[in-house]
């Protein structure tokens, strides 16, 4: 079983909020990105962090990449 398979689940609404945060970062709207992240429930947040760590990155790194690339990478 992989590390991702054993991670806590990410609720669908939390996934939507994460996507909104990445889109806002790509569009240069940092306050909107932060607002979207603040809507993620604690359990999903933990699962997102776990998955990011498994991939060797962090949510902050993903936001920074989206902001730098405009969401094209």
C-alpha cells in the first residue's frame, strides 16, 4: 500500500478550495488564495499536507509555483 493510499481523505469541498487557492495565486490574487485556504477543514488540510510531503513539496511551494507560472505549469 502506498503512502498516499494510507493518508486521511481529502473532502471534495476541500479539494475545491485548494483548486480555488491555486487559481487565485496563478491570477495574482493572494488575498483570495488565502481566503480559499482558510476554508479547508483541519482533517483535509492534514491530508493535503501529507500528500504534498509525499510528493516532496508543500502547499506554499505549490502556491508559489502557481503564482510564478500563472498556472501554466
